[in-house]
C-alpha cells in the first residue's frame, strides 16, 4: 500500500478511529518487517567466519551485549553457513570470576551450534587484568573438555596441560581445508616453536591466526616502540610496558610473530587481531611469496563498549574473494566506521602435500 493511500484512508475516519488504524497498521508493519533488515545479505554457496572483537567492556559494564552477539551468531549459523567463530581476546576487563562467568554464559549459547577459536588478551591476564603476569582464569571457564567436544578441535600447546589459550582447530569450508591457530597475548618463544610445528604438520591447509595484539589501526604491525595517536595524545602501545614482558619465556609482538611464524609458511593466509580501535588492514607477502591478509578489529572505545558490533568475513563460493562487514545485532546496523566494509582476496589453497 502506498503511503498516500494509507493517509487518505486514515483521514476519512474520526480521530479515535484514526488513532486505532494507525496503531493497528504500525503493529502489522512491525510484524511483517524482517527483524534484522540491515543484516548483510548471506552469500549463496559461500561461508562466513564470525569474529568477536574485544568484549571486555561488555563483561564489565554491559553484560547483556555479549549474549546478544552470541545468540545472533547461534541463530544464524545456517543462514550464513558459519563453520567457526573467532574471538580475538580481551574477553574480560579485569580477569575476575564474575566477568569470566558472564563470558562463559554468553559462549554457552554457541554450545552444540558452532565451535569457537578463542584466546586471551592483555586484560585477561594477571591480577586485575593488568598483564603483570600470565595468570588467568581462562582455562577454568573455557576448559579443555569443552573444546574437545568439537571434532574440529586439534589440541593445545604441548607444554601446558592446564592452559587452553594456545590451541589449534581444523575445519573444511568453501572447498578447502583450514587450520586455525589461536595464540595467547604476546605469545612466548616456545609457544611460537609449537605453533610452527603445528603449521608444518598441516601443509595442505590454509592457515588463519587469531591473536590479540598484532596489527595497529595505522596498518603497521605492533612492535616494541608503538606510539599511536589516541584522542590527540601520542600513547605508547608497545608491549614492553606490560609486566609479563619481563617474565621467563618473554613475549613476541606483531612484528616478531610475522617474522618468526606467519611469514615462514607457504600456507599462511589470514591473521585476525583486536586490542586497538577500530580497524586496520595489511597485505604482506611471506617468504614463499604467499599473500597474507592481516586485520585488526576492536570496538571497545565506541558507545557502550562497542554496541555489539561483530565482524563477518563472508567467503565467496569462487574461493578467493572475501567480503568484510561489521554488524551489530543489538542495533541492527552495519558499522559506518571508516575501513570496516571492504573486500580482500585470500591466498589460493596450498598445493596438496606430496604433489610435485
Ligand atoms: Zn587489549
């Protein structure tokens, strides 16, 4: 019905009847309108990875936002063909049981629906989440047994049976085999040794790395001397300022991780990180010439800690094109932040092992 026709119908009745008709029309339109009109259109024949950026402010101040994100993902697993969820870390703000419980409850909505590769950020480590040490309640709330329920789960760092923030996962989608590595905040040297071994064992899989602090919004990888402009101030975001950087085993920043791990393997394709708002991206060639797309996404400095924006990586069925879009199920809006909607080309699948 055209608005003019509706208007003419409405004005031909007395006021109370008009009010009734307007109310009824409003109810009817509300019922037939799709609940999430602004959600990106699923790509037929493709698949989608859902990325949860830093949820730290939600577990601290807006506890309803996190489950709204995971519920939307769970409800849309089929519609978007979502084989995996990635969480970039900074799950909590203060590494407290209360905040971990909120996170665990949000992730329970994904149980039996879709697996999640999730790891720690600086705020998930040490007393009050200040990353003075690597002590964390992560494994208490995201235990090995929960990961092991998924046949896609590969294993954890081989030297620490009591931690789950270094893990790997295997799945197939879009006609190729994938390996996801989830690595702790500022991964230690020996964790990178293990990660290199895991990747070397899977030469036929395209590799995705999920780690908290890797790329900066100025499209540079983190290093020890990272000064970033935040609200007109130059702030040192380098990792040396965290207490854990002095601990045994040390740490590796984004540039180190690139040099020691990502650039070393012909089958590396994608790096997804968080930690700093809002977004950035970088394509770099590894030493075997393979292009690796690297990205950062984080909404924590936005209104209400990010208003539930999550990132959808929509892989097209032709196998190379990926559409990136950030969507908030809470607002039913696509992000208007600069650089958050774009397309990239992912490296082709690696030649199968053993082939000439
Ligand atoms: Zn962080």
